[in-house]
């Protein structure tokens, strides 16, 4: 998620779950090739893996080149964004608007696939604008599957390109989980991951009766502790509990250890807003974080924040 799932947020998430597959924010091919997004590619394999790099683009050669770079950096998967509806992305002719250009999507995925040996996957919507019929999605998925792409993540809503903001595009179009389930029935050999509006592990488990995986976006970003039981409940691993306080301490130690004068505290501290979700004094906790951001200094921050997480 843009501005959210950066290297630091992924560090935070790994304190809570070792097994969940993590995704970067979308990084455009232009930004990688012209070199102004190197920080978005930052990745600490030994700590974060498994992680997929999500690419945004529509030029097969550029996507292939960026895929090679991602593989050489140790990413575990490359995902092509076919679901972002933002105007900026539409102007660049990638993201969700590619759903009406299935042949181009196929060429892109094919070029990516040819250039690397790690898995290449796609993330799309159920449809675009007024195209609501299931057969559109089915034929789109079929075209992708024909490129030997084995995994498709489907955000179970249409993307509306004109008239809705990206934020509205994540709430207003109706959720169509049944379309995603039908895709799994029609393409049983594909790994189908469902996404959109899933807020709890209980809901996730229900979806797993029908599809192969569940992608969670806003819920764990807003409340990282919702993942505290995921390794046990979903992946069957022994339970390893870590308290909110230990997460806070480890995360702040990690940030201080980076000793990076360029680090933007407002970017890296917003990831812990959600750590106090469900506890008292949420506003005071947020206020204190904002103060630390303003002051630009992490020393003493654990003492200032810990009482809000106890
Ligand atoms: C702030 C924000 C940034 C996002 N950035 C991306 C992105 O870079 N790539 C992407 O595929 N989806 C992005 N999304 C969409 C989410 O990945 C997800 O598809 C959507 O929020 C629905 O899932 P959810 O209800 O679990 O959040 C973003 C969502 C938010 C809220």
C-alpha cells in the first residue's frame, strides 16, 4: 500500500507474523528505471522475506527489466498492479485501466515471466467502470492464466476510473466475493487470492473455504495486532506471542539503530498509530506520536509512548 508498506512497516509486521506473505507498495517502472525511487525498493531480505515487489507499468520491456532487478535484490515474487484507479496512474496508462487492454497485459506478464525465475503474479479488480459481467473477469483471468501465471489476487470490486477518488474506489463499488469464488471454481488449477473489505481472521478463514488465500490491506495497517494469531490460526505454527510493548520497544530500537539522518519520522512513526487500537487514550497516544514527529528526535520516545500500550 502506497506510503504504508515500506521497509519499516514490513519490519514492524514481521515482529508480529513470520509466515504472512508481505507486499511492497506499488513501485512504477519509470521510477525504478529513472532512478528516483530507490528508497521504495529498499528491502532487507533476511528479516522481511517472503516479500513481493509490486510493479506498476505497461511497457513489457521495462517491466521485464524491473523484474530482473527485483529478482537480483532477493524479492520472492513480482506482482503486476492491474487495480489502481488513481488519475496519476491512469495518465501513465497502467494500473486498473489495463483491464480493458488484456492483450497488452498478457504481453507484459509474459515479458516479466520470461525475465525471471521467481513467481510473477497479478492483482486486478473484478471489472472496470460499468463492465459488471462475470464473463469479462473470466476472460481476463483466462488470458493471464495462458501466460503461465499461477497466482492472481482479485480485489473484489470494480474500479471506477472517472468520478471516484482512489479512497472512494475502496469503499463505494460493491464487493463481489461471489465473482472471486466463481473464478476459483472455473480455474481450479490457479491460486486465487481474495482481497477487499476483510477485517478479521474469522472472515479470512471463511473465505479460505472457497479460495486459496486472503490478502489484507487496511485492517492490519490500522490494527497490526489483528495479526498476532495469524501464524497459529492460519498457518498452523506454534503460537509465539509478542506484546504491544515489546513491539514498540523493538521497533523504536530498530529505528534508532538505523542511525539514518535522512529518516522521516512522520513516515516511519505513522506505522505505529494502530498499535494502540482497542485500548484507551487513542487520541493522546496519537498526539504524543505527532509531537515526537515534530520534535524530530526519538530519544525517550519509548518512555513517552509505552504507558498508552500497557
Ligand atoms: C493508503 C492505501 C494505499 C494503497 N496502495 C496500494 C498499492 O500500492 N497497490 C495495490 O495493489 N493496492 C493498494 N491499495 C489497495 C489495497 O491493497 C487493497 O486492495 C484495498 O485497500 C482493499 O483491501 P482492504 O479492504 O483489505 O484494505 C492501497 C490502499 C490504501 C488504503
